[in-house]
């Protein structure tokens, strides 16, 4: 099965929290509800781990709102 990256392949967590487009680590991802979410993982900061520790469903709603402004 093939998935299209959300947020044009930018880090989902950075879209949510910083309202910024940040490059990702292609090996750091989550598939949720049939969608591919990518995350940055550098300088000791794996944003996928933070995404999962917080409320991913709530973060996704905020990321979707932020993305509409960033596109």
C-alpha cells in the first residue's frame, strides 16, 4: 500500500508547534488513519516521540489548521 505524505513531506510536529516547514528524517514516520506523517529526528530531538507522548489526534487538528496558512 502506498501513502501520500501529509503537509507536503514536512515535519508534522514542526507544522503543529512552530508553524514552520522543517525537513524530515525519512525513517521517522507514523501512519495514522491511512495517512503518512513524517517527522524530523536530529540533534537528539526525535519529534515523532514527542508527537506520540502528546495527543496525536489533537496535534493533527492543529497541524491541519496551521498547514492551511503555510501552503
